[in-house]
């Protein structure tokens, strides 16, 4: 979803960049900022006490 929106940016749209390249660009930027990129979607993200609590399908939470 993010890549589809980002692909509309002038820098990507003018060069007719494939969506897969936009995805790789976003992932690279995220990693360089220290953001861990995962393939799985989290079932719930809840902000509590300044931390993001992610619950897996079993209901257990991890940070």
C-alpha cells in the first residue's frame, strides 16, 4: 500500500519506476533509519506507555 502511494511521487512517476523498485527503495530507507522490516502483518498494534505492543495471532505480545 505504501509503495503504491509513493509511486505517485513525481520522482518515481516521471521515471516510470516499477512498483517492485519502489518497494525496495522504501525498505532500504526504513532499514537505514533502523526500522526492522518484516514480511508478516501484525494482528494488532497498540501504543502503551510509549511502546508499541504487537500481538501475534496467539494473543501473546512482544516488543
